[in-house]
C-alpha cells in the first residue's frame, strides 16, 4: 500500500503568520528556555532537555521547581517546544542533549535520525488523547476530512477510522498545527481530530464533542526519554542522574498532582486544572522497556512502512535500549 489517504496542509486564517512569528525564537523552532529553577544554582554536568508545552511533561517541570535535578547532581535547562517532535529535531541537530517525546512520533523519524536512543519510559496512557467530532458531524461515518499532527496524532486518527470500519483511503488527513485544529473544526474545514489535551477541551469550548479516548479502541502511547548515541557514549553517568531525578519527579507527580500542576503553570502557563486532570489520565512512572512494549513499537514501525511514509522499516531494536535503566540507576523499577 502506498499511502493511507490523501494528505493536505491547511492553516486557519492568520494563524500561519502567528506561527511563523512564534517560530523565529531561540533555536529557530519555537523554543523557550524555562529558566530552570535548579539549573542556575547547582554545579555539575549541564544538560539541555527538550520538552513540549502540555501537561504530559509535568514531571520535568516539577523536577525543576522542587530542585530535584540539583538533588541528583545535574544542572538542567528545560527548553520548551510547541510540539514534542520539534524537540526531537533539536536533539538530532545537537541543540539539546536529551528530550521527551512519544514513542509513535519518534519511531516515525528514525530513518532520518538513526542516532536517536531511547533510555526509558516515563509515562503511559490510553486516556490522554481523545477523539473529537465537529458539531456538524453526526457520526464517524460522516467524516471526510480529519486534522492530524504527523506522528502520534496521525497514527491515532488512522487507527480510529479502522476501528469504525472506515477505510482511511476515503478520508483526507489534513496536516495542521495543534493550536489551529479546534478552530478548523469549528469552521467545518475538518470534521474530526485525535489530539492530547488541551486541544480536545478547546474543541468542546467551540462546540465540538469528545467521542472517546484512544484506549476505547485499544491504542495507548508512551513517552520516552531520548538522547543520541554520540552524546550518550561519553555522558552515561549524566543521563543516569537525569533518569533518577525524573523517576522521583514522576512519583511526586502521581502523589501530589497539585504541586505538579503549580510547577507546570509556573513554567509553561498551563492551567492547573489541565495538569490535575492529566495526572488522572496518564500513568507517570519511570521504568524499563518490556517485551510487550517492543512488540507494540514494531507494530508502529509497520504502520509507517504500510502507509508509505518511510521506504524501509524503522530500526526500533537499535533505538530502544532495553536494560539501560537498571544497568545505570539504583532506584528504577
């Protein structure tokens, strides 16, 4: 099969100009240094870590606010990106040394970024991404255009259509920025989308309806802590310190969502209720990879081949460093 559907790129009104202006900062891809709470106060190896701007990155912001990087002997600067995939681009370009990103989105770029390495899982969820239908759409069978963000969103949209017995070849997948998608849906330019919060909630505010979560059709995602083989070769001890701090922050995020919400609000201007709700939807916790994980990753790699997005199957086995976490840290589970 060559392509799963027809694809276009659509931008709502003046959003293109806004997005362009926002992108002309920092590393040239919409980055913002968080002004790390601990980074400027601790000696030790310095690491720039790319994160996205949504509640799924709460443990990073909490680690910053609570001084956990310093506690574990590492000097961290968090660099915020509008989309996690942009952070991975920065990692590949050497602008940052580590990044958080979803498994599905990362697997999609392995062909052009073979140097990427995944060290651990720090979150799992089948509830955080939600299917949203426009107010004008009476049922999934009426979907003709579906907005997607390349990577996890597109995979989730394709699997949703398949779960409803809809051939993805009959639906236009319209590539757009997450912030534009609720407005595109309200205007009727697209009929539906599958995204992480806050974009489902934004859609509801504009009259759309949340139909279900990805878990309702047996799709879950994970977030990986990423680095590169080049940097990791000489900085494994530093990476281990980051992993230990992230593990503690993940446990605290689960036990004290209010503290995580405050840290996320302070760092990324995310409303506190969004983070508290996200902690209910997401299982935060640092862990090693399992055999079931690897099987799921291979299924995702097959998706990219089957849809014609890549010419050869992504080398997941080379990227995912199963066993790295217990080999390098003491407090992992």
